[in-house]
C-alpha cells in the first residue's frame, strides 16, 4: 500500500464529450512538453477502440495495457521510453478496454501502476470520448480532469453533458478545460467564459481554464508524419500553446485525491495487495 502522501504522481485524465476534438494530440504533446520541462511524465493510452497515442510518437506497440490486464506481463514489460524521456503505456486497439473494466480489472491495473506512484510527477491518460459509466468512474478518480472543448456547437453541448455527469453522478467538484482549435487566445478565453457561465448556472462544479490551442494545420501534418507536433514543428503556434499549457499544469498545486476503489486511486484499493 502507498499512502496519499507518498504518491508523487498526479493523474490527469484527458476527456471530452464529443469525439475528435483533440484529446490524443493534447495528451501526447502535453506529456512531451511536461517531460521537456523536467517532469517525470507517463502517457497512458486509455482509449478503447482506437488506441493510437504511440503512433503519434512513431512507436510500435508489441505489448499493450491489454497484456497487463490478461496477466501475461507486468507494466514494466509494456512501458516504452519515448521522446524526451516520456514513458508510454500503449493501448490496445480493437476492443473496449477501459469502459469494460470490472472491479478485478481495476484492481489489477491499480496494482500494476502502484510501483510508479511514488516515482512519477504526472500520469496523463488519454481516454475515449463519450459518457460510459465505468470510463467516467476512472476519469472521476483522477487528480485533474482535463476536458477538451472545441468551438463547434455539438462539442459545446456534449462537453456540458459530460461535466453534468461528472458533477451530479460522480461528485466531482472541479474540472480543468483546454479550449482547442480556436482562432487565438482571446477567442479561446471567450469560449471558456461562455461555457463556464452556462455550467455555473446549473452545476455545483468549479471550472478553470488551462489555456487554448489554436487551430493549426501543423497538428494535422504531424499526425500524417506519425510524429508529435512538438517534435515535428517546434516553432508552430500549436507547439507554443502545448508548452504554455504544460507550464500551467506543472505549476498547479494539485493535491492527490482519493480514488476509492477505482484504478487511478492507486493507494486506496481495498484488499488489492
Ligand atoms: N489544434 C488543432 N489544429 C488543427 N487540427 C487539430 C488540432 N487538434 C486536433 N486536430 C486534428 O483533429 C483530429 C482529431 O484529433 P485527435 O485524434 O487528437 O482527437 P481525439 O479527441 O483524440 O479523437 P477521438 O475522440 O477519435 O479519440 C486530428 O486529425 C487532428 O490532427
Ligand atoms: Mg483520441
């Protein structure tokens, strides 16, 4: 068992209501940016059907988180060393992993991650979009819930639905927002303000704005090149934004929250040892 105080790793779950709003690109680039700021960062691909975070880093995955769940190997056999020292836990493509986790699976993952709990600064989990109860439980047990919000009306509504479920069904009282694919910082801030006003009117949850990533074709280009934007286009506007957001995350005073019997709360799993 590791106590909350001993856990240095802060888990950041990157989520969204609507798909395709930029979660994977933000997860990958944020992880690399944190590593470049000297942080010990681990990127966990927690997407269910379309695990692809490792592809953006040009890495092949022979073993994945699914092998850990199947007890075929330990997490140390799956973790790969990526760009700038970021550790990558590849996900499994083709079947629903995280949303379908039962209590024993979650226990297994908690055990697997626990050795890293006192070693790392940040564990960034790229999740699948959509509001699945089990996936939401995992997201709710992280230390920082990072909701990616883009300006399309459907994304706005879906982000509201997501925050509503996190607040009312899972008792979350704080969410951090990254506005993506916006014109510039000013329009990103305006989008956040609008979202925050709507949320504040109806839900008892605190929202904070970590920053914006502009719409920048370099992001898309880097995906085609199977590289992350920070590496392929370090001088792009998007790369500058990823680094800015990483600084905000690195400087945030983020207390470790109890995860209960959910996997991200590595330290408090009853009967897991
Ligand atoms: N800031 C940006 N500027 C331009 N294009 C972007 C930006 N962010 C993401 N994209 C593009 O949007 C598409 C979706 O991005 P990404 O795969 O990161 O989204 P996602 O939320 O992880 O999607 P999914 O829900 O399918 O997992 C990609 O083609 C990506 O290149
Ligand atoms: Mg994705």
